[in-house]
């Protein structure tokens, strides 16, 4: 990893973020001199792990018959499960300085990287579509505007703005505006609700969602899967991200879940009728100023979608960022178009939420788990260690890490079956945490298959080891020599 880059001022940092944001094979490793303070991540992760997605989660818990304590418990346990996964995932990013998509090129090869790039874009676009459909629904609840699909498509296009400035843009927006506004409002809402709601009304009704299923939804709600994208700007210490994450979960999966549950309880809105419930909440906690409610909702949804767009853009940069003359903002525009398409074709807010949350819980985390095993576990069992100091070009990357790809496909298929995600699937297991089980399955399968492949004479090919830069350079020099000598 490059640790010798000179310190730079804010203007040059912003210029680099606009140009590439360390997201291409040419400039793909964040130097240690450009890592950010823990405070940057505290404010950023409060916005990424909170917001209206988690109000909606609490609202869904209420409609599923959960009591307030049961809803908070499901959210908190989901946060703990995510933390067990997220700490090594963040450490993967901070020790390599690379985005999730660039890491797949080194670890999973060209085939695996192409597949994961599509997954990164698709899942992030699904969350973007949900968030802006939800925001358009909130506008309709406040002002009866209608045109939910049209408004969500327009929002998906303009919402890319902060990402034009890379990590610097999304961190600044979170730090100076979103996090303080979010915390003040949700604290006021929850405290007022606890004071005014009679204790006898804090219980639940007929439960329609098993508790483990509720935990699974919480995991999917908070899951990003591309944790290296943001934490590559952090300090390379395993537990360094714990404080920002715990603070974010306290806000998102405790306070916001409680706030969402109270929205449903106080408003007495119809089942899944989130827009009218939010209008009542504005009247209850924002002095009835509907415009203020619209501003708060807009700011929070744009903030959480900064993370979704960041995931999409970094994945896109993996695919096209190294094209001569390409600019990062070209990728931003393409991703805005894809997000708009997803927003246009998105199903109802409720159905879309569960669909995207469940896929998020299994697809990308299984990939990240395989990469963590490759980085931190596999070198203990095989002699070779995969070089990660630079990002190989597509030409220099290995074809495929077949054990890794097999482990991901099997684990994701198991998780999708466990969550009932396959088209036409009539039933799914009623117990367990399929997402967590899928992560463990990915780790075990990859460790076993890679351990066997590592003892093979063709281990480098089977495990997708790419050619070293010096090897590629010597081949190019040899080809040039052959041309000069007429060989």
C-alpha cells in the first residue's frame, strides 16, 4: 500500500475526489496519509444507518403486531449480527485501501469481478429506487401531490449531486447538516411519544412476522455489503470502526425503529399507509409545519442515497474507469440513469422494501465474507499470499477464482431459498436466520475448496491469481523487442 503520498489541502482533496476518488486501477488505493478521523465516520454512519428506512422498519414491525420493546429488540439484535460481519468487512477495506469492486478484481478474477459489479449496481439501485419512492410517498402524504413514480424518477436523477464530489461530498453533507438535524428530531419524537403514549398502549397485537424473521429484516435494512468503499478511508485497525457503528445503530436501529413504531401507534393510520402516518407525525413533532417535514424527509433520504449512489459509482468505475479519457462524473451520470430506471419500474413501497432488504442480506455479504477469508484466513493454510498493494488491470487480473465463485453462488442460493426469494417459491423455512447462515456457509465452502485448490499444481490458476505488474511489463517489453528485431 502506498503510504508516501504527501499531505494535501482541502482543495486538492476535493479535486481528486471529483476526478477519480481512488476508484480505478490506475488510482485505486487510498494512501494512509489521506485517511479520515473517526468523527468523519461517526456523522457519516449515523446518516447511512438511520433515516426513513428505519422509520419504515419500525412502522412495519408495528403492523406485524410487535410491541415497542419487541420492535426495538429485533432492531438491536439485527445490529449486533451486522456488527459481527461489518468489522472484518471494514478492516478489509482499511487494510487494502480499495473499493469493494476493485478488491473483487484481485480476489475473484475477471469473471467474479464482473458478476459482483452487476450485483453492486443492481442492489444499490434497488435501495435508491425504494428510498426515492418512499420520499415521493411522503410528499403525497403531506401535500397530496400524487405522481409518486414520476417524482421518484426525477429525484433519482438529481440525487446524484453529492456523489459528483466523491467521498468528500457525501461526508461533508452528513457531517455538517444531516446528522445533527436527524438526532435532534428523532430524540424529540421518541421522548414526546414515551411521555404521552399510555403504557398500556405500548404492547403489540396479533403477531404476523416471527421474531427471527424480524431480525432478518433488520439485518437486510442496515446491510450495505460494500463496507470497504467507505472504510478504506479509515484507520487499518480491526475495532477502530466499532464506535461510529455502535453510535449509528443506537440512532438507526433503536431510536428510528422506536420512532417508526410510534408513528403507526399515534397516527392510527391504515396498515402500510406510511404517507398519512408521516403527515400526522409532522403535526405531532414538527409543530404542524408541513414544509419543515418535507425538508427533513428530503435531507434524510438524499443522505442515505448518497451511500447507495457511492456504491453504484464505485462499481461502475471498476468496469469503465480505466478507459482512456474517462471521467468519474460520466459514471455518475450513467448510474443516475440506472437509478431512474429502477425507480420507474419499482414495485409498491412495502413489497419493494422486503425484496431489496432480503437480497441485501445475502448477496453482497457472501461476496465480502469470501474476500475476508481469502485475505485473513487462507494465507495460514496455503503458501501463496495474494498481492493487494496495487489493483491489477483487467488484462493482468486472473480469469476466475473458481472456489470463491462457487462458494458465493451456493451461499447466495441457500440464503435466497431460506428467505423465499425465488420466483414461484411457495414456502421458506420458518426458523433460523438464513442470511447469517448463508454468510457462514460461504466462509466454510470457500475455506474448504480453496484449501484443496491451494495444494494443487494449478493452484494459481484455480484461485484466480493474476499476473504481477513486473510480469506484464516484461511481456510488453519482450513484445516491443520482437517488433524491433522482426522476430
